[in-house]
């Protein structure tokens, strides 16, 4: 039951899970790269004691391994799971609950209620410029807060249990921000938007509090996908084993245990925010977003600045996702009846690809060979309206009735094989066009605009998949295409290296005539039904073989570089009653286009310097 971030870090150090960095480090690129290398190597949490240009210490990789997450919450994790089960499914809870379970749930409920405690006298004042000015990637628009807890109320004077606590990136300098301004970038479909809209409708400025640090449970609570009727503050108390402590100051919520609190009002106009190297592995561009007029920046006397460094998965936020999935698993069946499991695939950039298993019981008496994925489409619509799953770009569903109890949404190759063995490409591809997509996804037509594809497969197998070696069963590729590799059973990745043969308007990517030539080559391939999925990528050199890196590269390239409506093709394309139908294989052009953002890279000298710092700290 930690009362501060420092207390938690000292506990990690005592357990051998934290290392101190004594030499001075540079917040420009260097600290972020050190954090990434520590995360990639499953290394310890790091406490930087000397940050260039700042009087504050900083910490990263606090949540970098599942072992560390479990350690930080070892006293409360089981009771939190119990409480979530009770909230999600009371009938199931009481059916199996014994006295010990009931006691755990009661204790969790008591400590979940926020408590008014503390005062402004517990803090000192500082400025945004006093904070470590951490810049993560060379083309970032400035320094960003990467682990902020952003708190808002729906109205002035509203009760604390109506507060929303979310994690939205905050740019604290750069572009044309004044010293007392910071950008706040909240993506589409976030709860803060409801509070902001209400403030606009009522003609008042939205008061925003940004917390940094405090007990680790507060940071985790900010990324939890809580239902609208359950405040993240209650979850923070539940998981932290200690009630969330706060007080009100001039209409702002102040977290009594936070290391830093930034208090400000959303300005009436917008300002450019970004670019920012984001968790999909690309930059998000500079766009107009809300910003805060900062009224006050508060800090504790010995405050520690927590940060993370995002980039192409897996990174520290991958561990957040696994931890959240573990806790919230009971919420899925109760929130989405019929859904057995959901998995947002981290290697694909999280939101671009979502896999799900659901029940298909509409017509139980129908013969297996006549079954169609009717109920799966109903479930798909529910999923695309549910929480962050609504941001899925490719949603692929399988029927539980076909799975024999062994299908696992986290076993991506097995799941793909199961679906591809059953999918009817003339019937089971369902597009949503001119719709919203993730703010961080630049494959669509413009910011927040793009398309989605639902693939729902049910019934008996209609094809066998192959995973041959050698010459790929005699596949002859047209000019401009080469190096076909097997990414998974029944799945091919084909390299496009046509260069000047590609479309000038498409930045050298395959032109329509190039796709037509490939389509003709596949049409004459006698085993094309055994390879029903083809991804065209810029480089297949790392794809092939049974390695995790090969699979991750395929998923990242395919799903972060394609928009379903613009980039999907197939054999014998046709419309039947306005439904797009094809024959196998499905062809996805996942090459780089001019509309895409630049992939993240860091200079070699920064990589070397980060390695040196970590070596010196051993």
C-alpha cells in the first residue's frame, strides 16, 4: 500500500528490480532511448538522479515487466480481480463466492472510495520549464508528458465520483506554446471529450488537472477502460490498497499524493500539437488540438518525474495492456453477451487488428455445412461500438462452436488458420467505409477518417491451408514483385520492389496495373486456395520461419500500412447487391504510401550513448 512513487521505487530497489543512474543524462533523445533499451531487454526500473537542465529526478521502466507489475500490486491484485468480477457479474460472483472471497470484495470496496485529504500547503510551486524536458524522437514537436493522469469533472462543483481520469499525452513546450501553455491531445472516443463538450455547451472553460507520479496504482487507473458509471479514482484506491486522496483548490482536483500537479483551463481556440513518435511505430503529425492555459504547477519537495518511451510494440505499454486484460477479462462477457474473448494484437500497433471469439447460436438445428456467420455480424457491430475496441480497423471473428475449446485469440497463427480455413470471400467480408479510425492511424483518407473490415467466419472447413518450403509450389511472380515468403500457414508476404514501375501518385507503390498483373499470376496458380491471404510489403527479408520476430514484422507491416477500402483487392472482384465479393486470395497492398507517416528511427550515436549509460550503471 504505497503512499508515494518514491516509496514504491525504494521497494523495487530493495527487491533488486531498480537500478540508479548516477551520471548526468540528457533529456533530449538520450533518456527516452535508455528507457526503450531497458524495456526491450526486460531490464530493471531506472531512477535517474541527475537530469540535465532540471532539478528533479526521473524514473522509467517502472511497469516494464509483468513480474514488476505483479510485485507492485501483490497485496491487492487478487482482491481487485474479485471486485471486478463482482461488478461485472454479481450472479456468477455469489454462485462461487466463499467467506474469504466475500471478505476480499468488501475490503476492496471500502478502500475504493476517494478521500478528501491534504492541502495546497503540502506542495511547492514550479513551472513547466522546471520539469525534465524529455524529447523522445528526433522529429517530435517538443517535450511531452508520457505518463500523465488527466482529471476532469463534468461540471463545476460536481461530485468527485463523477471525475474522469485518463492518460492523454501533454506537450509542455515547442511549437508556438507560451511558457504557461501546454497542448493536450486526446484521441477520438475518449471520456474527456464528454466533459469538454458539456463545458462548451455551458459556455465555461473546462478545468483540467494533470497529475504525475504518486502511488503506481494511480498511473494504472488512468489507462484502465472503466465503464462510465465507475470512476477511475475508485479503481486507483482498489488496486493501490489505499483510498485515493485529493482536495479541491479553486475548482481543480488536486491529487494529494502526486509528485506534480498541473492545473489549467482549456483555452477556447486550438493550437498546433505534435509531431510525436507514437506507440504504433510512426510519428503522428502536427495538428490543431486543445491546449491548457496553465494557472499553477505544483510539486512535492522531493518529487520524482515518471516517464515512459513509446514506439513500435512491444514496449512498456504492452505490459499495461496485458495487465489490464487480465483484470478486466470478466467484464467482457457481461458487457458484450456472446463474446468469449477479445484480443487487440499488440504487434499490429494494438488498434489496427482485433481478434474475437463469439457464440453463434441463431439457428441451432441447421446442418454444420450450411452454417453461416449470422450472429457473428451482430456481435461485430456490438464490438465496434464498445470502448476502445471501437477503434479496431480489422476485426476478425471466429465462432466458438467451431473451436472445439482449443482456439485462443492470443495464438495469432492458429487463429488466422482457423478463420482462413472457413472464410467465404464472396460472403464474409464486410466493409465500413467513410467512418472513424484511430487518431494515430494515417492510412485513411484524412485524420480520424478511414475504413474498417470485419471478417466473420463460421462453419466447416472449406479449404486446406499449406505451409510449403522451397519454390512456393511454382508461384511465378510478375515484374516488380519478388521474395514471396510464408508468414503463417496459408499466408504469404510478397515484396514489392518495382520502384519506378509503381504509381507516381502512390509514391512508387504498386499501380493498378501492377496489382492486376499480380492478380493474374495468382489466378493461374493451381494452389491459390491453399494460400488465401497475400500481403504486399516493401521488404520481406525479415519474414519467414517460425520466429516471433517474423510474425511481429508481418503483423506490423500489414496492419499499420493498409486501409481496407483503399488497399484490399481480390480475384474476380464484383458487387452482389452492393456487397463486395471476391475469390481467394485476399490481397492487401501494405506498401508505404505518401499519406503514411514516417517510421520511427533514432540516431546511431544516441543508441550508443544509451548503451553506455546502461553499462556504466551495472
